[in-house]
């Protein structure tokens, strides 16, 4: 009789698994992922779609996922394509599209927050307002966020402080990064991520801003020899579904995806919390868990750098954001993010 206990337990487990699977109708769709060689995609999105979702849905939900970089997209068009229904689901860096949709950059403006932990808190404050905005204005369902590590400055030639970038051509993604580069006297250049490394190597650009670990993984250190660890912003992303398509899904599938995508969000933020230091270590010759350490020179953040970033936020970044976003947007921002951070636009 003792041997019947584990057999019965196993049978119960199989029955529960089958019942769980039967509770979800068979569903399949395509998902466009983030940058294909970076850890948000390789370490988080791929296992989520290829392992977690099939397992937790009992095989009912099947998703074909590929990164936008492998599909030939540059990045800024992803938001528009999901909104139009050309794509069903995608993860996209929000500041790629912030020139067209200023609200996309509301939580990740240059100089606004100083850590992934602080960004996560701001995102939670803004989530309901932003989700409503996306549904009403762009036909999008917000299902989660993600982030890269701190966005830092890589340069080919020596500098000792950020103000030394005056006169240099700097790759900047998003409206507030570009405004920051202009504020310090540089020339902001808009380049797709995949085009940056060859542009640095050929001298088309002098410097570029991206995640500390993202740049290492993409071999920016082969051309850029100096790196500042000062966080410019963080590269917030969002997991978005076309709203009309989303509304065709069975409610049980919607609930399953919504719940599990929030878990994916948490895991991406947890990963990002350690990746800034990992990236800096890998780029500057310290112990590197990602590969062979590079030999970049770390340019220490000065008090002048910190003051310059704060000055840019108050004098340029927030006013420019207000101008792009409009009066109603400013009121919304002040009542949510501004109230939480004790920073108000226009006051």
C-alpha cells in the first residue's frame, strides 16, 4: 500500500496539469523582442516565451519570438507598428519613439532618477495613467515594463569631465538624451543601436550613450576607450500588445499573460540592478563574468558633472519635455511623477 501513495500523488499532479491546460484555449501568436544580443532578450525574454509560457500554460499558449534587430527593424517603428496592428505584441525601448510620443519618456527623462530601484518606483506610480493613455490615444495594451542598466557615455578620445564633450558628435537615443547633449555643447546624432559600433570605429561619431553592459556586449570598447559611469537615464522598455488583437483573446489567456508578464517585468528589473556595475567592470579591465575584460579608462564622476546633470534637468530637459508634451500632459506629470519625486514642471 505504501507504493500507492506516490503513484496517487503523481496521478493527481498529472490531472491538475491537464485540467490547467484545458482551462486555457489553444492560442498562438508572434512576439517581437528587444535587442537580440543583450541580456534583457537572451536571459529574460527568450526563456519566458520559449520555456515559462508553454510550461505554465500546459502547452496551450505557443509564442514565436524574435528580436527586432534580427527582423530588420531599427527600433523607432516598433511602437507604431503595434499601434497599427501590423505587429501583435512587442517589447520596445520607449525613448526610441519619444520624439513622436513625448509621454513615452515621462518616467525616464535624463537626470530624473539615479538608480534602477528609483526608476521602478516611478514606473509603478505612473503605470495606471500611462496604461490609460496608451489605450485611449494609441490603441495599445500595456502589459509590463523592463529596463536596461544605467545609460552611460562611451567616447573614442580622452575626457576628464562631461562638459569636455562640447563640440563632439554624440549618439543619443530619445528626445531628452538629445536635449542633454545639446545642453553640454555637443551635437546629438540619431543612430540605430546596431549602427553605433561601426560609426564609432570609423569616426563618424565621437561618443555614444547606452547601457554599461549593453555597450560591452556590443563591443563598443573596441573603438571607444573612455567611459563615464554617470547615469544619464536608463533605457526603459514596455511590453505592448495591439489593443484590438488583445481584445480578441480569451479572458483566461489575457489573465494568464497579464500575470506572467508582470513577473517577467520584476525579473528584468532585478537583473538590471546589478548590470551597471558588471558592465563597468567588464569595460575597465576588472573581473568580468561576461567575457574577456576590456581596457577602457573609467572617467570618475565629478561634482561638476552631477551639477551639470541637475542643471540640465531643470533648465532644459523638463521645459523641453513640457513643450513637446503640452499643458494637459504637464498637469498629469506633475500630479503623478512630479508629486512622487517632489519635482514640478513650471513651478
